[in-house]
C-alpha cells in the first residue's frame, strides 16, 4: 500500500510541473521542457498509441461500447506520426 500511495502522490507532483493556466478562462495548457520537434512528437504519439490500446482493452474488460473502427484509425494516425518522428530524429 505504501508503494501505491507514494506512486499516486508522485504522479500529481509530476503532473503539476506540466499543467498551467491558459489565457482563456477555465482552460489549462500542457507544456513540457522539450521544444516542439521530432522528439516531442515521438513521445506524444507513443503516449497516444498506449492510451488508445488501453482504451481498447478496457472496453473489452468492462464492456464499454466503443467504435473500434475509429480507434483503429486513431491508432493508425498516431503510428504514422510516430514513424515520421522516429525517421526525423
């Protein structure tokens, strides 16, 4: 339980380093220390692919209705971006 509590607390700390106020009321912005470019595209697209796969698997486990064709298209787009970023870096 100690490990779970500390992991949870640490994830909030790391998240707060990347979230800030947006210029529009009620909004937030996400930023990283990496400048925009192939490396940040590589990280972002890999994260998107992992999240899409997690959603697909969770939909099976929990019986959530999802449009699998839409998920496949999103995964294809993320993979295309990931491959392009990998080639450019």
